């Protein structure tokens, strides 16, 4: 069966599923394989649970005409998504970057939804499987789409662009993350820059933070011409500055020197200024009036453990433990340092995927943490534990050990930064805080 024939089936059954625990009636089940599982083995189960068809790549499991046999299920999913994308005559905004991708995506979704039927990547479906599923989730009544693209090695963004075919794009920033896969910071810069390369070659437009010299250099290196800028300078399409951060950000902005407006957000952390400005710029470019742009910014409330403030009976917690890398850790520490609070506590977990740079990067974060006026500095994980014995800090090999200590010596009446890589499972400490 070729892609065009499969697409006809998809149009009749437009729901895509890859997990038998989430089967919806009359969906298409794609039997993907992984290191520890083979979706082919669950194809019959998917059919029995209500899937219209199961796409498999093992003849052994193609039992009747409800099973569609292909050479490679993953490639078929990607090819089908690419075919569908070419049928969509709408703007598609591609977003990537080291930090802030998801927050920026959600802010832009909130602003654009003030006027348009807007689709955006759900959760973090931003890889070689998630992007195709996202594209195939775009319905015909959609007016504009936002596709988040993540990467941990070079050529990945290039490949995701070949599926999502963005007409517009935005790189939030380029920093220290996935250094092992990218081969260092320069590799990160090259990998993220693949979005710019695609847009330069296709005549697309880029929203770019003019305060970020690295992004400007990357754009110039690739000969990008269609740039819509935002930043502090008055000559930018959107000129913006931080008006207040106590704790939530208020941004003063104007478009092309017109009347200034105030965007009141529900986001703490000065590092979110760029994310807010990106959403203001994008919404303004697509013709949304300033009042509705500000309404969209105000409507977004973080609920995903990114820049989320949680007040418990005992403490105020800055929950930022969805993920961590050296760049995001530094800005989170800077934000805590500037936060007005009498009693500050750091609870930091290891950062993953740093390869040979892990030791040095954790040491730099430790040095930064030691300079902050905090009543306690709690560092968790095998990398941080290598510095055990440093005066003024507590070191634990894992969250279990840290939890035992917190039970013995509870934290009370504090503003706490809780940040670390997702795999550290710092959320297990919330009940103690």
C-alpha cells in the first residue's frame, strides 16, 4: 500500500494511536518498535479494543485486512505526516531552542487563539515520533499551527523540518544542553541552526530576539532575510522591556513605535521575558490587536512544573524541575537571587546528558549556588555528591537520602527553588515541602 492509499484511510480514521492503553474508537494504530518493546505484538489487541486498522511491519502479525503491512512502521508514520502537511495551506511556526521551547509555544498558542483556530504540539511530543503525530493531529479547520521541535543530536531539526515544513520559525536560545549528543556547545548551535537553514532555503520568516547576539550571528551566517525582530531597541518590530517582576512579570511593549502597552503575565522569573516577548511579536505579526495580545499573555498559567509557583502550608516553591541543563540552571539561580524573600532554600538535582562536561558544569553550578544568600543548599545526585564535604551545602546521592534528611530537619517559611533534570524525580520531595 502506498502513502496516497494510506492517506485515504487516514482521512476516514484521522485519530492516530501508538499505545494500546490509549486506543480511541476507529483510530489507526501504528505498531512502533523500541529498544524494549515491539508494537506488532499488540496489533491484535489494538483492533480488539476498537482500532479501525493496525499498521504493522512484521508479516506474522498481519492476520487479515484490518492489518496494513508496511516495510517500516515509523517511516510510514513520518511519510504519512509529511503527505498530510503538504495538504495543509496554513502558516506553520516551528519552535526550537535550548530552553523555553514549551513555555514559548504555550504563550504563542494562547495569544494566537485569541483570534485563530490554533493547533500546537501537545506536551512534549517534539521528536521524530511526536512531530509526525502532532502534524497528523491538525484538522482541516485549523488556521495556524505551532510545532515544537526538540533535538539531542545534529541533523534532527533538519529532519523534523522536512516533515513539518515550517513557514515561520523561532529559536528561543542556544545554550548548554545535550552536550553529549551534540558534541559540545558549537554542536548545539549548529543543530538548532538547522531551523534557520530550512527557512532560509524555503523563503520562510523568522521571529528573532535581537537582544541575543548568538541568534543574530546564526541568522546572518545562513543569509536569512525575512527577520521579524523583538528586543529592547526601539527599531525592532516589537520593542519591549521588563516593567516589573514581583514575582510575576509585567512587560511594557509597543509595535513599530506605536502606543505602549502593558502585558501582565502569570510567569515568574526574568528569564521568561524573552518567551513573553516572542509571543507578543508572533501575535502582533499575525495581526492580533494589542488588547487581545495582552489578554493571551495573561491567560497563560503554567501548570507543567516549568516556572510554576506552588504555595504550600509551609513554603513557597518555585517548581522548575521538568528538566535542567547548565543554561537553565544559571538563569533559575539568578532569578532566585533577585527574588524578594527573607528565607531562600536551594534544592538542586543533577543535570543529565552532559557527557565529559558533566563534572565541570556541576562544579560551576555549585560555585554559583554557594554565592546565593540561602539558609540551606541541598544538592542531590551522583554528580553533585562528588563535592560532598564542601562547607555550607548538603549533598545526597539520591532523592531518598535527601527525603530522609528533610524529614529529620524540615524546611519551613522559605522560598524554595526546586530544579533538576526530569530523571531526578524531584517531585517526590514536594510532600515534604
